[in-house]
C-alpha cells in the first residue's frame, strides 16, 4: 500500500511503486482534472504541485510522492494564488479547447506563490514547457499578469 496526501486528504492506494503518480491520481483517486498529454513530461498537462512546486506527475513514481503534500487542480483554488489564477483565467477567457488548462493553471499558481509580482519574462519562463495546442499563450500571460495584479491589490481580478 502506498500512502498519499492529496488535496489535504490521506489516501491508501494499492499500486506498484513505479506507477506514475498521474495514473494513481486519475485511476485510483478518480481526480480527473490532471490530464495525460504526452507521457514524457514535455507538455505540462499533468502538472500538479508536490510540496508547493510544479511537477509533471507522469514522470513521478508514486513511491516518490509518499510523505509529500500533493495538490491537484481540484484543490488549487483553495490557495490565494490558485483562486486568483482561476478567476483571471475566466475573466480573460483563456481556454479554447481547455485540455491543457489545468497544467497551465497549476504552473501559474506555483509561480505566483513564489513570485507574486513576476515580470513578463518571468511569466514566460515559468510557463515555458506547458504547451497549448490552441495557441492561447497571449491570453495565458495576460491572465497571469491579471492574477498577480489582483493579488497585489488584495481583490478579485
């Protein structure tokens, strides 16, 4: 049995130690907001926070996630940065097909948790590697900027 702390809840799952965390989250815990994209950590669709840092869950063996705090898209909105990012995403109408959005939101929330006033270059660097097939990159940057501004003002985007 593997013990996990996901979104503040404790889980015991029966999975092999080398099964990717992504599949445990999706198949065992039924939290399907974290997406499978490429399986080789190149697209970012599977991004979750592990101990507050964005990680590609398709490449994290579940054994390496034990004893660590895991946050998925389902709970990122409980944090100040996550809530601001989600609200900004809606306000800027970022999603087109939406498939990649959970990974982008997770990366943006992690950025703002560590750097609440990022410059455009820092936003680009933090979001680099999260792919959007629809090409909404300009709206993504605008939403991250909007979320940062809202956090600085203490209000809604």
